[in-house]
């Protein structure tokens, strides 16, 4: 139904406008008391789907990637579509509008999206207020720096976000790999990244003591465009800093073998969706094999079918996340992945 009727209608309109409309529609369905119907349609609750990763128990291994619910406005409602966890953000200390519109583009022939959103969000403090209280789903907090903050002061931004979100999220993701904030990817270099993660580890210990709770897992989200040498650096950094895992991968700046019109291919920003599937799986496999399984990897990038998800799990990913595949294939994709996992259990 989604791909036959709803998607063709939605794809007639601007992608960012559709995103906001979708939030309105999902919220309205829940206000009308239809959350239970959505859960019955899309959720699969089975102990065979549970995964324990970096000390957390996930009801199933399929999560929603960061970028969909940037401001933590709809996390419980989105969980009704079957997700085992929801990652909010990327959040920055101060609210920022992001890059000028138009900044989101569909490449339909490639089942892909190019975005240059630029960390548009309402700021970490507003999100923390929404996260306070009870919730029905595991939450990851994806954090970054404001565009106006120079790299030499980036640590301060990450610390503000970390301290503010600490009582409200289950794990953290350090985003230094978005291509849409000028200079951000420079923080992936070994020296600044090691320093940032070491400081975050110390802050983790401090926040745990202050909040009388255990430390929160810290993950690093990396770009698919790193070389093998840079990936080996990532493996060393994870070992040296003691962080808990890696998310592979963010969007790519590559434009290889695309079918869509050239004017779309030439749009600046990060490419996600089907064209990223192969490279993200290669990065997962490289990290797991070269790292000898020393840390868990969350696989994301180009998952448009249950087979795509299984490919990443077979490559060594402990969990997977959707974003562009959720847009193109619809909410039924989460259930299809979990059904396939149960068939193989």
C-alpha cells in the first residue's frame, strides 16, 4: 500500500515539506488513539530478536538512524513502527537553522537522497526537556558542534551536549563525519579525534558519578569515504580511548555509478540510500575483521530490504539502522527484516 499509493503521492512534493507533513500525520494518528493499531501492524515482539550490545538490551536489532527525528519530537510514536531503538539528533548546543533551502533531494532512479541539511535543530536543551520522563524505546543521542564554533573549540560543544543529554539517553554518538558542516570531517583525523574521545570518556565517568548511574556507551559515527589507512586509525583510536563502538557509515560525498539526472548528482551534500549499500558493508567488514571483533559496529547505509540488513549483520554488524530505506520502502521494512531474522533463528 505504501509503495503503490502513498509514496507516489508524497513524492510529488518537496522532500523536506513531506518530512514535516509525515511528522504531523504520525502525531495525529496517535492523538486519535491509533498507536495500538500501528503496533499491531508493524511491531514484532519476540525474545529471539533481542540483542545485548554494549551493555544494553535491544528488543530487536533494527533502529532508526539519526537525522529523522532530530529534535526528539516523535521517538515513542516512531517506535510503534517496530524499531528496536531510535537515534535522535544530530543535536548542537545552540539552535541553528542549518543550510539554506533547498537542501534535500530525491534521486529516485537510484533510490537515494542527497542532503545538505547542516545540523538544523532546535538545540540540545529543548530536546532534553522533551526526553525527560518516561519513554517506551531505547534512545541514542547523536551530538555535534555548531557551525559557528571553530574546530579548536569543538570539544566544548560536544561536552555541553553530552552533559545535557546524559540523564535522558541510553547511548551517545559522536558525529564528526557529516559532510554538511564546513571543516567537521577534519575532526576525524587521528590527533583531534583521540583527544575529543578521551575527554568524553572522562566526562562520562564524571556524569555517571553525579547522576549515580552507570556510564553511557559512547559510539563514533564515521564516513564511508575513509581510506583503509584511516580505518585502521579508527580501530586504533577505539582501542586507545576505550569507547564502546562504531556506527558505519554516515552519508558519502562520492557520486559513483548513479543513474539519476546529472543536475541532481551535482547537488552538494551527503548521499544516502541504495548506492551506499556496498561501501558501508565493506567498511563494516573491514572494521570487524581488522579489529578482530574487539568492539561492536552498528551498520547503516543502503538498507532497502531484509536481504540488505542481513548482509550487514553477516558482515559483522551487531545492529542495523534505517533512514533512506524507511523513506523509500515504508514502515513495513522494519517488520520484514525482523521476520527474516526470525525465520533464520
